[in-house]
């Protein structure tokens, strides 16, 4: 039986991202940018802009946390692409 780990409906990846940032571990994400987009790298910064929480990856990509669909193989409850 196939299973996958998900965060609860309405949950956030913030705490997981904060741990990855503090531990300087490589991060792989899927996020919605008018279609699912993949990004990888170290989190170099976590910040707030326009009332939203964001992460910046080592390649310079800035990603709004509420657009994330998966982080390091953990998916949002509503993501059904795989």
C-alpha cells in the first residue's frame, strides 16, 4: 500500500522550514507559481513581506510559504498531483 506523509488540513510548513533553516539542511520544495514548480537548496533567509511569510533559497528563489505543496517529501493535505 502506498502512503505519504502530509501536514494537517490548514497546517503550515513554517516549523519544518525553520528547523531546516537552523540546521542548514538541503531543502526540496514543490510550490504553486501558476503551476507546480520545483526548487532545491539551502534556506538562506526566512522573512515577512506584505503580511506573508517567505523563504529565500541559496539560488535566490523567494517562495511564499503558503504556496508550498511539499517540503522534503512531506505534502500538504490538499495536494493530489502524485
